[in-house]
């Protein structure tokens, strides 16, 4: 009897591992950070210290007061953008720190 060879894409394997060990939120936060890297230019992206997801609230910590103010003023725009990209069920609010 020949064993079946299982082929997984690396992203599927990482997602199943995250689901198994309970760090899906951290993995989703990394995906959001990657999206921000694509969306913002390098100078603006370098001002972002961290991205975390805690109880469906996306927390973005920003060093620059100007960028922080921009994120706060356009909070609903960014929240909708993240919900469109990753699904509405993952985010209920955006907190800019």
C-alpha cells in the first residue's frame, strides 16, 4: 500500500498551525502590517511601531504625531479598508496609539 503524499501551501500550513495553537490574531496582525507596507510608502510605514489584534480591535502603534493624527481622522476609512481586505468578522474597531 502506497502512502498518500500530502501537499500543502505554506500559508495553509501556517494558518492551521496558528488555529491549533491559538495565535490566529497575531498572524492576522502580521497580514495587516504587510498590507500597510504595500499601501503606505516606506517613510510612512517606518513610523508604524506595531500592529496587534486584541478582541477584534485592531491596535496600531505609530511614532509620528502627524501620521497618528491622519490615522485617527480617517479611522473609518482604514477600518473599512481592512474589513474589505480581510473580512468584516475580524475587526470591530481600530485603535490608534
